[in-house]
């Protein structure tokens, strides 16, 4: 760690049809699997963490967004128009989620409403 801090942790998201993928934490010494929910993107948003999940299905994956605060899961949002989610970002106001099946980017409000495509 370049600034000498020992409290930094790298979060790693993984997708895995066979393994489940999941969320991992790396503190510079140890890699720890936190869970096995297939995850396709993470984004920090005003002190919260957005996490995009992958759920398999015949018609492709439907996007699921978990939003965490300091005590745990604050909200769960299913976004049916978000098909085969690939990544997540925060623009300062809304989440941006990549929908690979529809070849588009969706802007999502904190309540899960699509405000722009």
C-alpha cells in the first residue's frame, strides 16, 4: 500500500456458472471469499456500495442490484430490463449498469427506476 495504511481492502467481484463466483476481499496478505453470489460489478455511491448480481435463466440473466450501507444490505432491486448485466458505475447521482444482451447502458435511480437508456 503506497500510503502506508493497513486498513485498505480490495473487493473483487466474480461471475461463475460452475463455481458461483462471488465477492472476495484482499487485504494485501490474505484472500477471503465473502460469499458465492455471482457478481458482475461493484460501485461506491455516497458512502454505500452497489453490487450487481448475475442470475442465470433461459432468456438470459436479469439484473439484480444490492445496495449496502455500513450495517449490511440496505435494499434489493430487481431490474427486469437489465439483461445479462456486465458492470456497474456511479456518476454522482445514479448508477449506470451495462446490459450486454440489449447492448445498452441503463441509468438507475436509487429506487431502481430506469431514468435513461
